[in-house]
C-alpha cells in the first residue's frame, strides 16, 4: 500500500482555505479581467525566467506564480497566513520608512498589496513595483486602478532589473527572499545596493530566520522550496557583504523580521554585476545562533 505524501498544507490548510475563500467572488474577479490583453500589455518578451522560478511550485500551486489561479488566490489566502494580521505586518515596513523619499522600488511586488500601501503613505513619491510573474502584475495593476493610484508596474527580475543606477531613495521587498535560493537573495541585495542613491534605504520584511531555525515545523507547513535555506542564513551578514551599513534587524510579531540598512554616502563605485554574485565560489556566512 502506498503511503500518503501529502504535505501539511495539503492535508489541513488547503481544506480550511476552501471553506474560508469565496470561490464565487474569485470566479467573478477572474471573469472581470481580460487576462490575455492585460498580460500582453505588461509582459516583457525579452525576459528570461530563472530556472529556480520556472521549476518551483510555490505553495504547492502548479506552475508556481506563473498562473492566473495563483494571481487571484494569493490575496485571499495571504490574509490568513500573516498573523496577527496581514495589514499590521505589512505596515511594519511601510511605516518604518524614514523621511520623504522621491522614488521607491518594491521588489517582488506580487499582487501589489505593499506597493499600494507605499503609494498611500507617500502620495507624492514615484512608486514602482517589479515582479517575475505577469499574472501577478495584472492583478496588481487591477488593484491600483480600482484604488485610483498611479503606480508603475514592471515585468522583470529583481537580480537584474535593468533600471538606472542610483535612481531610488528606497528599495524594499516583502516576503520575497524566503522564496529564492540564498545565492539569488544575495544577488538581489547587490542589485538593491546598485539602484539606491547614496544614503538610500533598503527595507526587507520576511520570515524570522531565528524562529524558522528554532521551530522547524513552520518550514513544513507551506510548499516553500527554499525556506529552510533562507532560515539557515544570516540576512544581516548578507546586507553587510553587499556593501550596506547601519544594518539592523528586529523581530515583528515573533514570526516575521524587518531588516533595514543604508547605502554609504561615500559609495560611488558600482557593485559587481549580479551574475558575479552567483559564482559557485561565493563565500557564504555562518548563520546567527538561535536564541
């Protein structure tokens, strides 16, 4: 007799979400959007998807984020999996940004929830969101249009955005790094450094690495292929290696962490190309001991 290979998500959480989510509302939302036309308008035909992104079924969804189903179910599910509340967790990043930035880039913006919150907090700033999934970007564009917010969404890769060097005052990412291999996470930080103006801020909201190391069952709940590697890492050290200073990480509601750093004022030399960071001989850092 074959034994079940179902994950905890498939056994327990998927049926629960099935009860909580309004399927009829999702179907109506899907039908309201002209997906073919919207995707044609936003898709970058020259973008090459990285292998890890093409071959990973994030959260157990076939084709990962490259599907309409992922785009329309992401928000209804996420509201239940960011305790004590999705808005509170995301606001910990948005409200922590200092000063009055002129340009803000949201890396791995997904359906644009944090991106919209950034525009609402900084209405005079130019806000841009970038993501690998055109389906998620269509959803983000739809939400911005409904909220009457002017936001630029770009189909691109966070490790090599192609955007102008030193062109943003703030670069941020919410729930992105735990979904990438560590080498890719480090490359994203180097690209963030390149994009920031001197004294620019980087803000990263993600799973708490110390908690993930100490409570391993949290790693098995969802279909996250890289979360254990992320949890064993040291984001503060990665930021330091990328060239940032004043690195600081604080715990947010035990399950999450918010990391912040600045690009040095004297930084004038462009950092190495992202491809250099992905070389096999890249030196890793030892993880912070769990406390």
